[in-house]
């Protein structure tokens, strides 16, 4: 058996110690309980504190479990919270772009649509909330695969079906698409999932800079593209929307 | 793609609300250009009493108007008109010579006039003035609040009878100040706000001499009743005079009526429901003031300039969003309001549980103050997820009850329900609503329907928009939920709900004391 990392073992012991009672503990109590030199114990505590797993009471100097640790258990962002925060921004995106807007999150091996704003043209449309879309060919899916490692694994492991002649299926080409997505900050889907349909999407981050979803516009390729290229003002509008939602979730400027 | 950077000209709308004052600048497509908002203090002098400092409110209104205009980066030449929407029924008396309020404004939620209203009912009861005013004698409405002030502020009645005192709801206060205040400010109100005073005859759109006398409000202090969309005056004097002097002040609508207008419910039978802490549903009943026998209020929907007034039926639900907050804050079953959907979605149905949130009695259509909340149908099988589902269903069933009452009173079937307010982000609730109503539920693209309504009315008054048809064309559907429940299930569930409602009644003893 490979040797375990000693400092991680010690950190785990500290967390257990702090979780054991209601009391806050001082540095020397922690050090002596775990049979550590004060300097060693302090170094580990400081690291845990920087990660938010431990907090130090400013007056007594004693340590207790940090809020971050409590969040770990249910750290995922509630998708309904995400929708509520995104509502005004996605409405505005639909209005300014003239196209329909979708908000997607990773779910199993695909993109779960959690919010959908109709194209503002009064035509008959059906709410697509709850629908699943593929990860490897849609703009939303590519954004998730590019930014979220879990989504990336799913996208790499599944068989990437060719929905149209333009669908990228080869492993290297697909990685190339994801590199490009990360470099540009957005992903596109020009007739790669549905004939005649193009989309552009950008990532939404939470306050810890974790990718929590993707937002994008979808429409007829004739409207979304011009001279074979995605319309730049559309890309800008999608990215503005993604940034606005991220800001609402507490992410800093980036 | 339309241009993301909207070009002028614009309309500004002031929303003088219960907790804050806001100003939103809209462009010709009805899109939001900028927003500014400021909260004001809620004053609670005694249990059940709620007041606002009207001077603070006027200061805030000036600040948010200046703020929104500056955020939009525009000048007075870009703004064609200013419209006003306001918290309804909140009552203020002020001195017309000094412009000083004689007392804090008494807010609509304030219950200090409860016993006065009972007294005013005499041997007839709370429907004494219903035929003329469309309203039951209840503590919300403005007339009795004015009477309370006249009775309780030293020397006020003499000053009022001498003609030194002006009465107004918040629309009147804001318009009077905007148009010059002590220097020729226009003392006006619109038909929708006047319809909430209990002093206006709903059929003539005039102050009712007999009722004013019965309630004890001298007519000389009442504002002139005008339509909801016409030029009342121009911005004059004060800090806004420098910034926006000369801009027409061109609309006033009570907040719920403004939302009806913003949702472009211009045809008879069209209805909107606003889902916030509580819920207010209004249905356009055209040129007929329909007397309700089902516990709804009859009110003015709006009046555009010289055109005939349009009436509405109104039903309110006391506890909707606040029930979700209760689940979060008092029960601790969820961490955020949005999580109610996550919890409720984890089960297929309510597991047989029904939640009647009659926390302060049942409102429309029952009006039973002796009712209190119940959760019925509990078994060992029921989990917190089923309760969460029952919470959302309670909002949907209560909407259904009001819809049924409206259909009964008006004879008009609801074709579709237009919704707005914070709870419209709850997809499960909206689907449930559609299932229970057996009608499509549609959400518009602009969530700020209240401000939009005031902007629309002001824009119509100055010709910025040509007609209600043009406004209708501005309306954009953001989402639509269609019914997906078989009639048998719906009827069975409705019956169970009604049984649960039955069980909430009569909890308090007859004295009505808790």
C-alpha cells in the first residue's frame, strides 16, 4: 500500500477533533491532543483557515469548523435558485437578441434545460424546461464540457453521435473544440445538432468561480449567423448575460 | 437582432410602493433602460398600526427619479412624460399652504379603523356602501382613515373645514409635489385610486356626497377625480424642476391596476395575477361595474383620457409567497424560497396532504376571519416533500377559487391567465396553476409590469404610443404553461382541497378573539 500523505492525515484529525465537541479549541489544545508541535499544528490550521474549512474566533483566538465545510455536503447550487437569479437577465437577452434563450446544467450524461425563454415573436412555442440535450454537439453542452471537469469526463466517455454532417465526433477534434471554447469564453453550435439551427452559449460561474451552468441563444442559422460567421453582437449579448447572472450569484468580475 | 442599446425618446415611471419608491425609464419597445430604487422606513407605533413618513417618501421619489435619469444618461428632452403608480389606499392629509403633512401617512395594512368601520356599518353591516363603491367596509380603504385623522389630530377638522387641508392617496401627494406643491401644485387623483377610498360613486366617477357625509370627510379637501391617462400638469419647481422641468406628468394608476395595464389586459375577460408575498388577481370586465356576490371587490381598472372607464373585479389571496417564506424561516425545511420547487419536485404528488394557509383567516371568496391554517390528510406516508407540494398547490387552488368566483360574477370564462411577480420563476407552481385552472398560464417578458403600466398610460396620454393596440403588440410572451391534467384527477383534487378549506373554518370562537 502506498504511503498516505501525513499532513492530510493530520488535517483530517484536526477537523474530527473540532467536530467532536461544541467547544472551540485553542492552538495548544489542538497541538497537544494530536501530539504535534505547535508550529506544525499552526501551519495546518492556517491552511485549513485559508480554505474556509476552519475559522478562528477573532477575540479568543480559538478555532472552530468553518462555513465552507458545512457547505461541502450540499454545495451544489439549487437549479431553481439559478433560474430565479437568471430570470430578468435571460428575459432581457431574449428581448435584445430576438431569439429563444436556454439555461442548462449538467445532468447525468447530458444538458438538462432548467429555464427557457421564448423567442419574442408571438409564434407558438413549447416550454422546453426539463428536456435533455447532448453534451458534445450543443453550445450549452460544449460550454459545460469545457469548464466543468465532470461534464468533460461524461462527454469524453460517451459515444459522440453524429447528428449532422457537421457534428464533431473524433476525440482530438472534440478536445480542440473545448480548447477553443475556453480560449474564447463561449461555444457555438452551427448546425451540429439540428439542421438549420445555430446557437451560442457562455458559462455561468458561482461565487467560488465554479462553473454551475451555461446560458445561450438558439435560432435559425440564417438569423444567428451572417456570412457564415456567428454575429458578434449576439456573442457579446450572450456573454454579457452570463456575466450578469454570475455576478448575481456572487462571482467577481472576470 | 434589435439594437441592444436602446435609443430615445423615453418614458419614466414612478412606483411609489409600500416598502420602497422606484423609478424606471422605458424605451418605446417597453424595455427597461434604467432603474433606481430607495426603501423608506416602516413605522409601527402600535400593534396593527403602520405608518409612512410622507416627507421621506417625497424626498426618495425625487432621488430615484434623478437617479434613474442619470443612470440612463439622458436629459429632459429625451423624456416625453412621467407616469405614476402607487401603493393603494395609503392615506395622507397635508396643509396646502405649507406643504407639510399633518400626520404620518396611514398605510393600507393599518387596522386602526377596524372598529370605526364596524360603527359605520350601523345596522346594515359591512356592505352598507357596496352598491355605490364596490367595496365592503374594511380597514384597508382610505375614507375611514381620513376620518380617523380628522378625529384624532388636534384642530384638524376646523382647518379642514376652513379649506386649508388636502387629502390624498400617494398618487395625489406625488403629483401635487411634482407639479409645484404650494406654488400651484395640482390636487388630483385618478379613478383607480379614487375607487379605493370608499368615497367615490363607482358608476358616476364622482365623490358621493351622502357617503362622504356618512363617513365624515369634508368634500372640500378631496382631490379632483381625473382619468388614469391624461396630462395633469408639468414638473415644476424643486430639485426636479431644475432637472426635468416642463415634462408632463401624465398618468396615475393604483399598483394592481397598473399591473393589469402593463400586462395589456385591455379586453373584457382578460386577467392578470401578481404572485408576491400575497397575490392580487384582477379581471377586466369592460364597461360594466359588476356587483360581486362572491366576495370579490368591484373596482375601476383604468380610464384613458376621455374614453369610458373600464371596470375590474379583484380578488386577493393573503398568503402565497409568504407561505414559502414560512416554510423557510419558521419551519426551516428549505434554505431559499427557490428550493421549495426542488423539494416539491422530489415527489410525484401531495401524498394526500392539503395545506390551507388561513394564517389570518380566509380571504376571497370566503371572508372568514374565524378560520386558521390547517394541514389536512396527514398519514405516516407524508414527507416534507409532500408538504412542500401542498404549499405550492395551496397557491394554485386559491387562484382557482378566485377565478371561479370571477366567472360566477361576470359570466366570462377565463381564456388565459397572465402572471407576474417573484413566484413566476417557480416552474412547478406555474404548471400546477395551469393544471388546476385548466387554462394556459402565460408570463410576459417584462417582469416589471406595474411600472410598465404607469409608463404605458403616460405614453398614451402624450401620444408617445398611439393606441392600446400598439401596446399589445409590445407584449412578449416569455413562457407559457398549458394544462396537462385529466379532468377526473382535477375534480377529485379540488374536492379534497375544498374539504380541507372547510376544516379551517370556525377555529376561533365567536368572539373573534385569539
